[in-house]
C-alpha cells in the first residue's frame, strides 16, 4: 500500500493544548551527535529523489489524518461563539494602533499579549491585522499624532456612516507607522502564538477606499511612502508570514506597477471577497498580477465574500457557487486559510472540517525504512496545496533530519535519512 501514513505533529507549533496529531513530539537535541539540523534552516535544500543505499528494511506504518492541520483552514474571529469547535486552528482579530501607542515612542503591548494568550489557551494561533480606518468609527491614529502640528484628519461618509481617515501627509504618522511595525516584529516575529500578520491601508486595512474620500498622499498613503515601508516589512518579519490584499494590484493605490522590484519581496496575499460572483474577473486578475508562484514564498489567505447574504450562505456548498467549487479555487491559488466567521451558522461541522482540510500543507509518509542502530530513512510528500510557512523537520527517536519541510512544495517528495539508533519500533514524527 503506497499511502502508509499521513502524519502531522508540528513540533515548532505545539503549545498549550494544540491538537496536533501523530504522537508525542520528540525533543530536539542541540549537539552534533544527536542533531542533523543545519545551522541555517532557511537555506533551501533540494529534495532527494533517490532512496539511500543503506536505508535498511521497510517498516509498515498505518495512521490517518482526521483533523485540520495547525496554521490552516477556516478561520473564526476571537469573538465567535464557535471558536472552540474542533475544526478551528486559527482565530482572527483586528487590532488598533491607538490601543498600543498613545504617547510618542511609548508602546503598551498588553492588548496584543492578552489576545495571544487567550488564543493560545484554546490551542490555536492568531491572525492579526492592525487598522486605522473602519466605516462609522474614528481613526485609530495615536492621540498624540492627532494633536501634531499641521495634522488634519479627513471626515467623510463610508458605507453611509461618518468615518474618520488619517492624514498621511503627516511625517510623524509615517515615522510612527514604520517604528510601530519594527517594534512589533522585534517583539513577536518568533512568537509561535502568532501565525500570520495582515497589513494594509484604507478601509479595514484592505488596500482600498472604494467608498469615501480617497486622496492618495492624504487619506491614503503615497506610493513613495509605501515604497519605503514595504521593504522594511520584509527585513523585519523573517519568521512570521505577512500578507496584504490583492487590491494592492490596483495602480491607483499601490506602487507595484511603477516599482517592479517590490514584487520580489516575500509577502503573501489575501482575497477579502473570495468566491464572489465576479471572482474570475477582478479577483483573479489580482492573484495573477502578484504571481501564480507567489505561494512558494508567501502565504495565500482570504475571507468569504460579503457582497450578498447568498455568498456567505452558499460559499461552502458541495456543488459550488457562481459556477465554482471552493476546493477548486483553493487549489488554484494555493490557499492556506480563509476567514469564514459566518460559516458555523451556514454549514455543518463536518463540511467545515472537510473544507478546512483541503487547505494548506499536508504531509504523507510514503515509505519508512530502518537500519537498526544506525539510521532511519523517511520518504515524505506534500500532498497539500501549499507549503508550510514555518520551519518543520521530520524526527525519529528525538533526532530530526536536516531537510526543512518549509521548502517542500505541493506535489514534491523527498527522502530524509536521519542518523540515529533507530529500531523497528521507531516511528517518525514532525
């Protein structure tokens, strides 16, 4: 039987009561005798297609994956009453800049710490998006900046509600925005409770002001400022994947058309109207603009369309919606997660679980061999639609191999040989 074991026990993501599968997580030994891990795990290592000559005897394994993988799937808000459902691995929250900073260079990260602690207590990880502008609310610019000489917020209607927009002409706001994200990354980039960071400007930080006073350089940041800021994100966030909306493909809002070098940055994209009726037009063009291979270095996320109540109701229908099926579009854009806060009231737990399991990475052990007392050899394949976006390693008897599964793309497999005192009773884990 080819499919021996689907295994998912991600050591680097385990904390609290995280529902990983596959058995106890082996502890990595940080000495040369017990470790095969390279000094720089982010350096890509090519997959090994040939079985080691000294692999030894094949050991049968039998198990299957019945739950949603960590860091993937249908995402619920931290305020959802269904956030403790078994299919939930990720929780989403908006965060406000002025909750963290009220005075110049004074940052109180307790709101973020409290959020991460709460999410982790349920065995989940967080997706956060800091925003300034939300229809019907005052702008979340820190109070001290609102009092800055020359700062003038713009007030207008958005979605029929009085809304305040920031003044991006203010150099202090620009400085603060960069300093905020530098400190944010410094504090949380290696925090395993934080799965993804979404950034952006405009309404909901979704890279647009489609309804309301939009003046580039005033109520929306200039292209020059964005060209300064975005490379810094790539410099600061080394471990935590960061994403922004496919609406940034619009040359009105973002500088990517005139500054092609920005496309080389290691960002991902999210689609905040996924499965909408005209997805094949505007949405698909945004995905294509940022590159159909972007998933290899940046995660793909999204949110189900709110264009109509029907979109939310039928987004996960097995027969599809608007002529498209959810799993087909997930595979098309190599999506890892999607915000679907309304889905518990629209679909069964079984269907949400099924849809969630179609997303992101999925590792299968295709073969497992042991050379007793000397080594264990594992043939592992990523049968999912995306890579895993954190460092992960196959381990046997407390020793992990050198190949970083972060670099195993969908459809790729590799042999990993681990020098250890393995026996036929040994089992691989991740």
